[in-house]
C-alpha cells in the first residue's frame, strides 16, 4: 500500500519508530494556500500530504527538518505573513504548529533464526523497538511463517556474512547472538565488542561455552571492560526452563528491564544484567542443539 496522507504516514512512523514532524496550520487569515486544520508530515527524507505548496511549504519543510535534526521532542508555533519576504503575494497570514516526535525506539539485532529466535522475535516485536533479524543460511527466512517476518518493526536480513551486517549496525544497537554455529557466534562476539557504540552483547549458551569465549577473548587482547560487555548465558536468571519459549521469555524480561532501567532491588537505576551472573545460570545450557 502506497502511503500518501499524513495520517497514514503517522501510523507508519509510529509503527517503525521513525522520527517525524507533524505540521498543522492552526490559524489562517486572509488569502492563504490552505485552511486551518490542514496537516502534513515530514521525515528526514520524505514529505506526506501538503499545506498548500509554494514557498510557505518549502520553508515549513526546511524548518521541520532543522527541528528534527536536533533530536528533541518539542512543540513550536511560528507565524508566517504571506508577503514578499516569504516569496508569496497572497497577502494573508498563517500560524503553523510544529510537533517534533523523535525516534526513541531501541534498535536490537538478533543473529540466528533457529527455534529460540523464532520464539523470541515476535515477542520483542511487541515492544517499542526496531529489530534487525539476521541469518546467513540462504533463503532461510522464506521458509518461516509469514507472521514471524511480516512485522512492521522487523527487518529480516538474509546475508551470508553476518559480521558485515553487524559492523554496519546503528549506534547503540543491542546485539543478541543465537546462531547455530559456535565459530560464527565467536566471530560475532568479537565484532560486536570491537564496535565502538555497542554496550550490550548477549549470547545463548552454557556457562562452559561462555567461559571458553571469555578466555579466548582475553588471549586475543580484549580488555576486562570489553569482555564484561558480553552477557552469556543471556536472559533473566530468575526464570527457569530450557524450552525455546521459556528462554525467549527470559531474554525478553532481561531486555524489558534494560528498556526501563529497572533494578529489582530498587537500589539503583541500572540494568539488572550489569550484575554478575551466578553459577546457577544454566538455563540455555542445552539449547544449542535446538538452534
């Protein structure tokens, strides 16, 4: 469906977590291109609907993108005389309200499309997040049920070099590694820890696997601070069970706490996964064969 109206674009932007400016003519006096109440929506690269065209619309679009570039929620009311100063000769005047809605949605990259990922991604998609779902197996996504991949905030990426995809991720992406291949898991962990703006790297696996990876990272020259960014086994350790759906709920719980910066002890507003994992964290120990 082609999006053309401001309200269709508004719905699309909110579903996809894209920043936008809603422009509304709140007052129209004399001869003016459009009446009060008309709207248009501006993103960083698109325009939807119109407030009448001409120099007024050009100036409104330019100003909207200036406001959007500040990445701050705001409401601004601006008066425009439709005179030669604006390149118009209508002789009227308008007041325009700019409502800036920035994208605060967290971006999450899920690597792997096995049983756990297939359970997890539809759960995560119900949160205010944007998801890149990456798998290197050729045409793997084509065989998945449509309800898993046809989600407005999920982008399925079929790429035989997942590390290349990881390197191009947006700043502050949270990385979740659930692949079927231990070597690929390690390569992704290395690439993620080298990424300058990724501070959460979660990986499924046993305590033994996690220990081996951390030892290998130390031998490769990674600092203790970098290695500490690897959360493995991933998930909220208070939720038991090894079934894919149970692990998925566990991972969702952990990420929801991060989204809300919730500490169950109410002592600090820090993510729960910042605390050391106990030796009892075994929930994902046998799942690698199911991926």
